[in-house]
């Protein structure tokens, strides 16, 4: 659980540095802002992935609510400060207010995290073991059709990231996303077939995973329309999270069989 606490603290430190740089508009300052934008987004994605070990576990209910609340509040931080931070500063003309809001968010998420960890400890949940399995699921699925599907979807996401960096207008970005969605049809069909062969993934969960994949990429177009900046990376990264968590469930079973 220590990794979750460390990521949480570093996320808010990164966000604090970004907020403090908002009034500055020099070239050096803008470059540092880009660096901390990427850092904050990466940390948010990392925290979400770590928490997904809980949110996709059928054995928990209360803990899921805590995890969802934490993700929601962190996402709210990302949206308020990265794409909207400059607008908020112009309207309030107060860094103290922005930092105070961030501190309040930090305290609330910290309390939620403490309650979630305390509840998991009472249930003797091996969080570190589950997380290691999640991070090493590639070893368990090496050479399988599922791993080939994941690799292809990962490559499509890399193309998406490049598009976020180089796209100068909505038309080019939309064209790239549409190509990605078209190329994803075949691997997602293979994924659906593999999930249907397993008793571990229900039909409802399969539909949800595929819908979330298409939905996130579709939403990214709308997001880029309003916020044509690096924050669009956040939306695309979530597209694979549901699929990878269901694949983790299969990998976990394979891990136990091979152990």
C-alpha cells in the first residue's frame, strides 16, 4: 500500500508546482508547465491503475466506493488545474485560493485512502501481491491470443499519444482517432471471442469493456475540441484500463495454475 500513498503525495506536489507556475508565461516557465502536466497525468494514470486492483475485485463493495471517490476527486483536480487552471486564475486572481482548494482535495482524498486501506487490512487483502500480479500479467499470458490483442491495442494508444502531441487542429486529431477505432475492430472481436471462452469474464463485462474502449476514444475527440492540449492523453489512457483489468483476472487464474 506504500506505493499508493507515495504516488498520491507526489501527484499533489506535481500539481502544486504547476499551480505556482500559472502566473508565469515565459518560455522556460511554459516548458516546465508541460513537464509537470505530463508528470501529473502520468501519476493520475498510475494511481488509477493501482486502485483498479480494488475496483475490479468482486469481493469488495465499500472499498470500491472509496476507490471510485478517490479517482473522481483526483480527476476533478486534473480537470480544474491543468486545462482550466489559467482561466480560474484570471477570474480569481488568487493563487492562495487555488492552492487552498488543492489542499482541501488532498486532505479529503487522504482520509478516503486511509479508510480504504484500513478496511482492506481488516480483510487481510494482499494488496502488494495483487498489484505485482497485475504488473506482471504479461508473463502469465505470454504467447497467448489475449497478449497479442493487448499489444496491438497498446500500439494504437501510442499512435494516439503521438497525435495528441502533433495534431494542430481537431480535423487531424479526429482522423487519427477514427483510424484507430477502425483498426481496433478486429483485435476487439478477437478479445470478445477469448473472453467468451473464459468463465471468468461475463458477457456483460465484455460488452462494458469494449464499450468503454470505444467511448473513451469518442469522448477524447470532444475533449480535444474544448481542450486542445496534453490533457487529452488522460482520456485515451483510460480506454484500455477496463480491458486490462479483466485480462488481469484471466492472468491471475493462469498464474495460480502455473504456480
